[in-house]
């Protein structure tokens, strides 16, 4: 399976009513080469729903649930090093009931995935008081990404040859 196959399935999806008002599906964009689920070109950007809600309203819980399969498929294909959630809707997908003002700017582990919640850039445009926090979030993300990724225990065990114990040395 690859990203093109997932995108074709998303374009054919009729799991929620959003497809009726959408001009096109939004399957995601980018190559995912960087191990990040986020920016442009060498990263991957997607949304919690794959069709834009009408009049820019918040996605409804059943719409988000209907698109969960696509998020899981993208994560299976890409296996990103870090998932950067932009704003409360994306953060809420992984941490329902949490407040973005409480957990933004710090990596958190969820189901074996590193999630890095940040304020949505549009929030800083509408609420200038969030601008410094948004810049701090991205600075913290840059520091986190500058560290080498921690090895996965299973992968390390698979690489390590079995040691032979000898009696004579």
C-alpha cells in the first residue's frame, strides 16, 4: 500500500455527508519522507476530516470518526517520527478532553506515537497574544527534532546478534 492508493480510497469515500457539499476530497499532501506528518514537500499534511465542512464550521464528532480510518491508514503507510497537531481539533483527535493551552509545545507519547501539539497558526492571527506561544512551540519542536531519534527497542533487538557464551574464553 502507498499514499496514492490511500488518496484514491479517500476520494471515493462516502462515509459521512461532507462529501455531498465538497468540491473535492482532501487526502493529504506531501511525500512524508522526513518522518514528520506536517509541513510541505518532504513532510505530510492532512486534516482530521478529508472533506472541508461547509462554511468553515468545526467538524462534527461523527465526521471525525468517519475519517479515522484514513488517519490510521496514513500513519500505517508513513510511520512518522513525530505528528505535529496544529490546533485544538487535531490535538483533540489524540487527546480528547485535554486543553491545548495546557499541553501545547511539549512532545507526548500516545499509543506508541510521538504527538507534538502546537497552537494553530490561524489562532495567532486572530489572537495576537498567542503569537509568542506559537513561536515558542515551534522553537521547542525544532529542539526536539534536532535530537537523534531514540531507537525502537524491537528494532535494536532484531539487529543485535546473539552472543555465544564460551567456557574457555
